[in-house]
């Protein structure tokens, strides 16, 4: 399993020959100006919620690649009305896709489309694929619901927001890693704009002091599990 960071909360995940994008907000992110969305591969696009900084590039990428949208019912319906194929899910549900088993889990946040239309309830994803299991938290506060995840799945990586203000920050992400029983963390949703700028070394130090590994990838950089 290969995971590429495209800035903010945008990720590329490759499982065998299947390409997954998560929350593509790239073309309007000046920090990701070197990423060309016209070259990105996508068989599936996972969307945690409907905010513009998570769905901006969905239509352009999905129509070019014929990717299938996976999200809550409201978001999938929104893109199906554009002629884009989707697979709707809701909290607690799981489905076996070609890349593995996907479970839609709880996130505590808000969700609305840029025009103010209701975007359903936000969520996160647990992927069990290629003998590796990951948790993509989405935009969320720390919540006790995270404790349910390791009851079902032993994680190899937790992808957690750490920018604070709109989501949990570093301290709560450390607690979240305890809740999901995963000490290997990829941080995201940080530095994109002023409200969520962080001190990288301080964040890594706080995790290290708790015997945890916080990875902060450069935009376009990848890791393999």
C-alpha cells in the first residue's frame, strides 16, 4: 500500500493496481501548485465531508477518470446529479471493494457544500486492504467513538488531523492514537492557511515523548506500508 500526500487533507492511496484519492483539494492550494490534477489517477474518490477544501477537484478528476465517489448518501447524490457514479454509505456500514474492505466511521465536524446546501454527516474511513489497515479520520474532534475502531481492526497507520482550530490539534491527536491503538501516525490538515499552521518539530517532539511516531510528509511525498 502506497500513500501519497497532496497537501491539506488530500491523499492518494494505491492498493495493488487500484488508485484511490481522498478529499482532493489541490488546484486552489498554493502550497500544492506543483501537483497537476490532470495527471492524477483515480479509480475511486473517498470524501469525508462536503466542505470546499475537501471536494474542490472532485468533478474535474472524476469526469476525466470515471472514478466512483464513495461517501455519505447526500454527497454521493450531489455528484450523481452531475453524472458521476457513486457508492453511498453511512456510519457503521462497510463494503467489500476491489481494493479491500471499507468501513465508514464517525467524525465530529460539520458538512455543507460551498453553496450552503446540506452535505450530510461527516465521517472517516477504515480501509483493510493488501494486508495493511489504515484509518483516515477526516476532519474531526477527538471522540470516544474512535475506541470502537481497534475492536474491529488492528491498524498499521492512523491518518489524523493535527492543525487544531477546525479539528483536533496535536495533543488530542496523541490521545486519538491511544484510542485507536496505533502509534504510527501520518499528520494532515495543517499549514494550508493561518488558522492551522503548526510547529512541525514541536508536534513531532510531543509524539516522540509519548513513544509515538508522527510523520509529516512534504506535498507530493509518499510512504509505503
